[in-house]
């Protein structure tokens, strides 16, 4: 979705943004955080049970338009990086008519996101391929998961599953980065 397609029409759908505009075509958003969350298959590999057992999600940094979060591995030995890319990040930062927290909420609730996890499951169960099909993968993958997930179930590993569910709570971290970039 292009930024100019949403700036005049997203406000009624985004929680806590105080502008009223009515013309919203909900077919524009195809890979928002919320839609991706709804595509998670909770039963494949016991995703919901295994994801809920994960602890300690930490905001790390912004690298351009990519937000980096880390989440502890289930074994407790190390962590994995979850990447969230905002394609319209620069346009939202430049729109100074929005307060930083409103701009952050716009990115979370309306902008398309692209995802990546550094865990082995993300590649070996074909999640990178499945997100590529949805145009939601930071690193495109054209190989189908023929061996480990031939039914092409789910869209992400347990780490991204857990992080996606907590994603709206990182609005203040996004707002801080927007404020820093605006100077």
C-alpha cells in the first residue's frame, strides 16, 4: 500500500488517532500486522502452546525502516532476531502533521509489514516462502517447503508468532525513533 493511499483514509480504523475521515477501502491492506496475525495456524507444530511459552521480547534497534526485536530461544540458550520492515516508514516520518505516537500507530495498524526471523524453523518449515507469496517477506524465498511443511500450513515460526502478538505494545519504541529522526 502506498502512503498517499492511506494518509487521508486510515484515521477511523487506527485506535487513538484523533482525526475523522470516512473513505476507507479495506481491500487496500493485504499484509498488515493484524492480517498476518490472523493467518497463523495455531495447531501446526503446536504453535500457540509453544509460542506462549516464550519469554523476553526485547526491542533492539532500528536499522533504516526495519525494527529489530530479539526473543529468547525456547531452550534458554541464546535468542533470535525478529525483523519488522515498514515499507512506508520514511513517508510516515516526514508527515509532521502526525504526532510521533500517531505515526507509530499508523505504521502498526495500517501499514503493510514484512517479516523475518533468524531461527532455523523460519526457513526449514517454509515460512519465508509462505510470506514471500504474500509479499510479506524481507528476504524473498522461491523454494516451496516440500519436506518439512508440504501442506504449506501457517505463515511464521513460534518466535514471530509470539512477537506478532506483542507487536502493538512497541508503539512507544517506534514513536521514539520517529521523534529522533524528525530531530
